């Protein structure tokens, strides 16, 4: 496990316990790690569809969706799309009697890949939590916490993965 990834996990745990308004933590993360988290979130959404859908075609429809092509996105654009996903996820969580997803504040207002990563980590946890509590089958969750060895990813790639998750969640929401 790389030191950056281990530091990110420890920071996520620490920040979950930190009081609101804590200063932003710059971990030196890149869009590579953000894309990894959203790859895991997308996998959890596919399994959610398989677990709840009475229509076997839904999972095929979701798998057929692919990431879009975006250019020139910045971390702030990605964080905005993360917020859109979180809003939809929180509707799903509310229907299941679960609290809203926690947020990591921007601290000094600078949006970096680390800020996006920390917010995305909270979204991943909330997605997996919903999957565990609202499907009628046992779930092994370690598969949703894989570290993917991506390189050369940009905020535009991260945005594309978040956008894919939003579109997949939009297919699940009417079913719940």
C-alpha cells in the first residue's frame, strides 16, 4: 500500500471525527486516486441494481453506460458533480431511513484533488452503507475499497466517472 493512499485513509478516518470547520488538509492526492474511488462507487451501483431490480435488464442497461468525454475540468467542477451525486444519494438514503451523507468542508476555500478525494470517500462509504442496509442479500464490501493503479488521470477523467455514477443512480432512484 502506498504511503499516500495509507495517509489518505487515515486522514479520512481522522476527518470523520474532526469538528466541522476544520481546516483543509492537503494530502498531495491526484485525480488518479479520485478516479479509483469513483470506479468503486460505480461498481457498488451496479451491484445495487442487481440486488434491488426485479427487471434483469436494468443491470445490463447500467453496464452499457460508459464514461463521457470531458475536457478542461477543474477540481471545483468535479466537486460540484460530486455534490449532485450526493444530493441524489441522500434522497435514496432518506427513503431507506438513513441520514444524509457527511461532507468534508473546503476549509480555506481552495478546491484540490485531496478535497475532492475526501468528499468522494464519504460518498463511497454512504453508498456502500445504503447497499448493505437496503438489499436483501449479504454483501462483501472489501471489493468496493480497492486501490486501482491509475496514472495520468485528469480532473476531466474524474468528472467523467462521477457523471457516470450520477446517470447510473438516476436509473436506480425510480425503483426505490
